[in-house]
C-alpha cells in the first residue's frame, strides 16, 4: 500500500508541473492583455469589427459565405459595402469547364443588395456562349452601379464574340450610362462597336483613363477617334493595328490631350497573305512622341515572315517588341537600324541562322535596351558575349534558352556564364528547357 501511494504521488507530479507551467504561461499573457482582454480574444464572436472585416477580405468567397453563417454579427459584416467593392463573377458550364462558377443565388443577392457598392468588377467566362450570355444578363441588371473598373475575360476562346451584338451592346450600355465614373475598361475579343463607344464617351469622358479593346472587329478608326477627341484624361490605350492610322496618332498628339503613357498595338494575322498591312508615316509617330515624350509604345506581332514588309522601314519609336512567331534576320536587322527607343525585345523564334550581327547592331543603336528574351533562335557564344559586353549592366532582364547558344572556338557554355556574369555585374545562367 505504501508503494502504491508513493506511485500515485509520483505519477501526479508531472501533471501538477504541467498545470503550473500553463498557469504561468497564462499569467504572462494576462500581464500583457489583462485577464478580461484575454477572455475577449478567445471569444471569436467578440472580435473587433475591423478585425473580422480584415479576415473576411482575405477569405475566398465560398469560405467567406460559410463564415457569415457563424452568427448574426458575422453575417452583418459579410454585407458591409467594403467587402463588395471588388468582385469577380466566374461563369461556366460545369460539364465543360474547370472554372467553379459563382452560385446563381449569390449573384442575385449581389445584384439586389450590393450593385451600388460594386466598383472593381470583372467577368471571367469559359468558352461557352451560354456563359458569355449570362455575363451580359448580369450587366443588364446593374442599373444602380457606380463601377470604376470593368473587365470581360474569356479564359479559352473568345466566347463573347458568339453573343448577339445587340444583346452585348445593350448590356454594356446599362453600365456605361449608369456608372458615369468608369476609369479602366478591358473588353478584348468582344462585339464592341462604335455606337457603344459613343455612349461610353458621352457618360464617362472625364474619368476614362485606360481602354483595352484589342480584337474588336466592329470598332472602326472613327470610333477610336471619338474616344481620342473627347477623353482628354486617357492614359492607356490598347487596340489592333488595323485601327491605327496617321489620323488617330495626330489626334492623340493634339494640344488638348494630356500625355498618353501607354499605347499597345496588336498586329495579328491568322491567314497569311489575306491581310495587307498599311504603313504609318514617320511624321505621325514623331508627332505622338513630341506630344508625349515618355509614352511607351508596345507592339505584339503574331505574323508570318512574309507579312512583315510594311514595318520598320523607317524610324519607329516603339519601346517594347514581342514576336510570337518566327521573325526573319532581315526584320531584326531593321529593328536594330530603326528602333532607337527600344527598351525590351522578345523573339519567340527565328530559324537556324546565327543572329550575331543583328544583336550587335541592336546593342549599338538601341541605347535604352534593358530586357532581352530569345526562344528558338541561334547565337554563337562569342556573338552573345559581345552583345552583353556592349549593353553592360543596363540589361536588367536577360532570358536566353541554353539551346540558343552555339559553342565556338573561343567560348564553351561552361565559360560563357562566367563571362556574361562579369559584364552584367551579377550571376547569370542561361535558361534550361524543362524535360517533363
């Protein structure tokens, strides 16, 4: 019995020590927060209003909706306007899409209770026409909105193009007329037309700063001129090359306009030989740069090699060039000769002829070049090192696939990265092609 009692005493010592430790730990927290504050912190339902609001802002929508059912107070915070200023509607057909569609009941709740709170809104749709039509139906109901940013995003093929033009225009008109404070609009690959642009301008000319509408075949140069003439606060514009004209550039260069900061131009051809690309006069480009000397002119090319003839025959003030398809040595040579403002150059593919001379010419004449990317091209190690040596430390981004570099008698791949690193002033290695 004595042994048993002694054993019990020994076994109880550890828990007593643990409890004492916990008590001491609690006291240490209590010394910081106070006992009453500690009990409050442990009660989730009593968390300060701004703390719950901050937590909700980090939660995905589904989790936020579930959290709102915890108690009446959390449900009230769930409907606070601050949580509904920014919202992305995801619309998809479950059988054909990976997107998790926004629940229809929630959409109706938003339209009923929060339409006038929405300010930064985007619609992400899959490739089905039904999803694009559903987006238009929601837009048509936003009669009490005060949207500042609107984005229509097709995650696969441009499904908005399959919506009836009248239906699409009617839906946009509701937002354009009622918002009156739109500053940023991204509506690429849609049936946007000139009458819709006139409605936009008539109601939002004082606030519009960014307009992206590449691949909108129903928009004409006249529609863009309407925007250029009346939206004097326009800072960023993105459009297709077929809309670009000398007249438009001169309109953007008139004295009544503030400086344009970013002009993006998509040059796209799906059927080689069926599109004849026009040439923009040097005087028109010069007028734009004189009026807006810091403007970034970004051009994305998706052409076939035989379609480049109209471009870069004379000096062009482009700053960023991206070639999504193969581009010839002759074209790259013209860039070196006629693009003195070039800041970034990305070439997806060229062929099997080394580009040493073309890169060296670009390094010599493009004094602002800070970023270069080469994909399926060929450059000798010696030529590449000479290019890097001429550009020096101003090359802040240099992405070259290892397969691009051809070893020669002077440099191996092992030695190349050391030489390039020395001229860049930082450690550099070529990119490796993934093997999976």
